[in-house]
C-alpha cells in the first residue's frame, strides 16, 4: 500500500504558478524572442511567452524547481531586465511611460534641428573650413547625447556577446562620425565627410522611438477599457448563463462570414430560453 501511495505521489502533476513579469531593455522583436527562449530553457518552466509591444512576459513554472529570482538572473545574464509587473494602468506605470516619452522627445527636439543644419552645411558648404568644423561641432551632441540610448544598449549587448538593432545603429553611425572627424581634423580640405548621415540616421530613429513609446502607452491602457466593449448581462434575464469562447475560434467563423465581427478579445454567448444573441462557437 505504501509503495502504491509513493508511486501515485510521484505521478501526481506538479503544481504550477503563473507569473506576469515586466521586461526591460527590449528594442525589437528579436529581443522578445531571445528572452522567451531563455525563459523556456529554464528547468521547471512549463511555458513562457513574451510580448514586445507591452514589454510583459507570462511564465508558467513549477515553484518547487525554479523561482522568480532564478528567472530574473537568467534573463539578466543576456542583458535584459526582468521584474514583477505592476498592475496595468497603475500610477507608477503611467508616470514611467510619460517620462519615457519625454526622454525621447527631448532627444528628438535636439537631433532634428541640428541634423537639418548639418545637412545644409554638407550639401552647400562641404569644402568650406568653417562649415566643416561647424558640422563636426553640431554632430557631436547628436551622436553622443541624443544617440546615447542606442550606444548604451549596443554596449550591453556586446557585454553579453550578442547583437541587436542597436548594435547596427551604433556601428553605422559611429563609423560615419569617426571617418568624417578624421577627414575634417587630419584629412585634406577637399575630402568629403558624412556628418549629415550620422546625424539624420539618429534623428529619424529617435522620432520612431518616440512614436513607438506613445503607441506602447496606448496598448497598456487599463484592461477595463477593453472589457467595456463587451455587452453587459441583460437585467431582464436573471436566468441567463454566460459562456465565453476564445477569440481565435470565433475569428475563423467571422472570416468565413458566418458571424459578425466583434471588437472584444473574447466573444460572449447568452444561453436563455429566447437567446438575444449567440456566438458562433
């Protein structure tokens, strides 16, 4: 009897825990895929999913085999941050998102005016000594202050012996800036330079990051706003029973034309004697 009890205990399914974690340091979809792969490889992790748009990771794991601290350590080794997620729509999260947008906007407001001036100097006054030195002076803050987030992330990836889009940005802009500085300081007066390339690449990327931060803040709106799309339970139907079906199942029926499209992530179905509406599931 004792052997049977021990065998049944060994065969019993492990109790798993689901945790939602906040991921920092991701700059593209490949970063999310890399973090997800590392989480999946940890012992005791049943499944893991990383959403780049919301910077959230959902991990189902066995707490007897692995803890949140172990997951944080594993992700930290590849140069990304992992921490327990704050409630969606919280004041701290909203403040962090607003500060992130302001940070990108400040850099955009510096990079674009200086980048456009450098472009004019490069197009019309390329070989004038004053214009060449002016272009070097104006590009320096764009490269090393406005473009610092790209350089910083590229350095972090290099320390982890990895590469991402920031690595390409840093290599390309630094190569253009270093070569141009050499041409101006040491090279002949008729040598070309590419300060406008370095400055405008950074300016365009900063503008994109600013718009990305604004869009991401909209995706992190309180989840209650998403449920406001769903119809409420009719007060006149106290015996109504609600059932919910995954949106993936309803979407196939909608695409085939057998049901109208709905805006909520899940589609409700009311089961009554005289149903008001029935889902395709």
